[in-house]
């Protein structure tokens, strides 16, 4: 029964997440906010709502900090692996050859925030400094995130798409549709956290493995839908930006499970398994940065660029290691 609930949650997230991204894109065109800004920030944030809600629910409602953080970290590694998959699907040439340097700066910001959170987990109780209900580390991370948003906003370019293509959508109707889709995503995210907690309790799988694989992957469904659709349309910048922007957002969103966790700083309450997920995300990020800088002239055997199999090897290797070290 628990697995049936898991599948139902995934279906809801696929349907509602796709609608959410669609209406957000139309809103960006109608309001002239700019496609780059929407792709990197608004769409990435909206499609990351499931992970945020699932993580906050796991920490606050189910008192499971490992499940909370591994959901966010696992979503990061899945998004990075998805960039490698898109490279395979984009048959013309190496995918990272086609994106701009600003994407890499965004990814470097994610690397910085991941490194800070990893250091806090590694330090354990020594980093258990609190400001009110949250850890100082969480405040530092979200502050850096806001600074990065401001820097990205300054360099954003206006959207060239004609807003007249969406005149049938009024701003009021868009707002209502966005609110409805967001509500469905939020409720499914809470339900998914409950289901994930039950899976961890009823099986021999650890909370870190359940969060990284089942919740991290399933709650990333909206980002996957948006990025694959953008790739199919040839909007390569949007396809990659939605994923890298989500990584930055998730790192800052740790403040929410930290806020709802009743046991103090969430960083000192999680297991060292999360360090493995962070390390995998850092290695995969560095491979993507190198792939953008040195993409190569053509793909290996006309299938994948040199970096794609390495990224996927790190991703699946980290999942296997998580499973192996927690097996009875």
C-alpha cells in the first residue's frame, strides 16, 4: 500500500508540476520579467517546491532530519545527473558547448553553499550555533543566496518572446491557475514526506538512502519535465538553467527544515551519510564546469560527451555506496 501511495504522489507531482512551470513561463512573458531571470530563479524555485515541502515536513512533522536533508541533497545529485542524460539526448553536439558562462557562475554558487553545509555537518555540535530557531549556518547560506539572486537579476536580459501569444490568459486567471497548481504540489510534497518516512520505517533502507533516491528523484519530477521540454524545444539555456538554479535554491532552502526541526541545529542531528551525497554533488558539479570549459569537438561514439558517463558513474556510484554501507 505504501508503494501505491508513492506512485500516486509521483503522478500528482508530474501533472501539477508541469502545469506550474507552464503558467510561470506564460507569466514571465506577459509581465516582461525576462526569460533568463524566470528560468534561473522563478521556474527553478517553483519546481523545487516539492523538495522543500517534503524536507520541511520530514523535519517538523516526522522528526527525521536525515530524511529532510538527504531529500534536498539527493535532488541536487539527480539534477546534475539529468544534465548528463540531456547531453545524450541532444544528439547534435556536446550540450555544455551550447550554454553560456553565466550558468557556470550559478553552479559555482551552488558549490559554495553545498561546501558550507557539508562543513557544518562535518563539524557536528561544534557548529551548533543558533540564532532564534535556526542555525547561523542556515542564515549565512540564505543570505549568500539572496546576494547571488541580486547579481543574476542585474545581468538578466528582457524576454524576446511576444506576449501577444498568450493574450487568452489574463493575469487574474494565471494567478488562480498558479495558485491551484502550487497547492497540489505542496499537498503532494507533504504526503510524499509521510510516505518516505514509512518506507524507511518498513524496510531496512536508511533515511539517507530513501531521501536521496526515492524522495530526491520523485520530487525532482517538475524540474525534469520542464528541462526535457525545453531541450525538445531547443531552449538549451532554459533547460540547463532550470536545473542549476534548483541546485542553488535547494542549498538555501535548508533553512526551512532547520526552522521546523525541534531538536536544535539540523546540521548536528544528521548522519555522515549526507556528506557522501554532498561529495558526489561537488564532484559532479566540477565535471560539469570542466565540461563547459573543455567540451570537446564531438561526442564519444556519437552518443555522449566525455563528461556525461563520468557524471552518471559518480551518481550511481554514490547511490550504491549509500545502499551498501546501510545494508544489514
